[in-house]
């Protein structure tokens, strides 16, 4: 995929999120009999929620972006107040948001559309009540995170749109890297184990065989590790 990554300007680090997410998925497998479809929907929902929320917050970020089209960022920002209860929108941020999210959005929509078409069922019929509650919990936790990191005490005035996009797009980058370097080899291992030990490869065992290495990879890919892998690919 083409590289459209935002500038890294010292984004806060959050090591708890991948651990909490995969603990949630493990509980779903062991206690609520989640299957592959529910796990995928919960995982993809987290990516969408984070990307959308931080793309919206990027509209409010007031600080210029360093080393990115410097002439434009030196101009008067002229913020627009659309809704009184929300911060003003900086129209100069829109181009940067589109530039950084377009390629990822197309890739993700194609993947999600392919997944739904393969299932040949509506999203509502694929999602169990417990998985729906898990997605709701993700939405609430990310809203709290956005409030804490960008909105409380009008902190968006001291942040740039690049910082918001950095947080929003990292889960997408982690998803791409994990799919290539973890899911594919894990599938090979699971297929070989299923052939060699068919009696021991129950559905929970197979799902956990994916969740555990994916969780470990996501912890490792937090922050600088994502950039290191992507730069190596570039």
C-alpha cells in the first residue's frame, strides 16, 4: 500500500489497549462461544471506531503541522464554528485528513465488503448480543480516550491534526502488518496441526491459536514498532 502516514509528533502511548482487546476476545471465545465471524466483527469495529473518531478530532486540532506544505500552515487558519457545543473546525486540516485516510479507507472497505459477501448474511444476523455489547464498550472507551487526549481543557488547541491521525491510523497499520506476518503463517500452522492432530483441534483451540499470536504481535507493534515495519516495507 502507498505510504501516506502522518508526521509523528510525540503521540501519547497506550500499551493497555491491545492487551485489553485480546483479553476481551479470549473471554468471548471461552465463555460466550464466539466464533470467527464475531471475533472478526469486534476486531474490525475497533479499527473503524478509532479511525473515525480521531479523523473527526483532527478537524479541531489547531496547531500547524511541521514540515508539511509549510506555506499553507503559515496562513491564517480561519476556523469555522459549525455547532456551538463543538470546537471550531480548521478547514486547512481537511486536505491532510483526506490524504492520510483515503488509501486506508479504500483498502478497509474492500476487505470488509469481501468479508460480508463471503458470509452472505446481514451484519445484524452475524452479531451476537455479547459481541454487540463488546463493540459498545469499545465505542465508549474510545470516546473517553478522545476526550482525555484531545478535548479536555481544550487541549486540541495545542495539538496538530497529524497527532490525531497518528493515533487513528495506527490500528489500520497494525491490521495490515498482522494479516501478512501473523495470520497467514498461523493459518499454515493450524492447517498442519489439524491434519496431524484432528481430535485436539476444537473450535476454541483453533480460535485461540489465532488470538494469542495476534495479541502478542499487537503489543509489539505498539508505537515505534509499527513505523519500523512500515519503513522497512517502503
